[in-house]
């Protein structure tokens, strides 16, 4: 139900990039916490709902170009996460076998 509420609100209120809404404002309008909103948007996107975003907010995509821009942004975020994971994996070499940093 919450997912449908998010999708309907964006489709009716925020069609296209020119009508985007800040995450905080969207959460407030829907009476949700920001973390719950992000989870719902993730689930909707996984179901194929064209919710786009940029650094300024969310919107319901009305063109393929808006989706492509969001895909590019998400791929950049994924690459950043992969780099952080790689760095943390390299940091494991600093730990002794017992799991503690050497003194």
C-alpha cells in the first residue's frame, strides 16, 4: 500500500524532471520517514516503476532520457560502493589472525 501511495503521488504531482521534489519534502508530504521512503522507492524501481532522481530530488520519469540519467547516477553510486568495499577488503590485511589490529 505504501509503495502504491509513493508511486501515485509522484506520478500525479511530480511528472518529469522539472517537477522533482526533494526527498525530505516528499517524505513529509507522504507522512513517512526518509529511510522508509528510500526503501519504498527502491522496491518500486525493482518492480519497473519509472521513478527517476537526481541530486535535487525524485520525480516520475516521463522520458527515456530521464531514466537513462538516473541509471547513470545509480551506476556511479554502485562504482563508489565497490571502491569502498575493495578498500575495506584491503584493510583486512592489517588485522592479525585473531581479528584484532596489531599493537
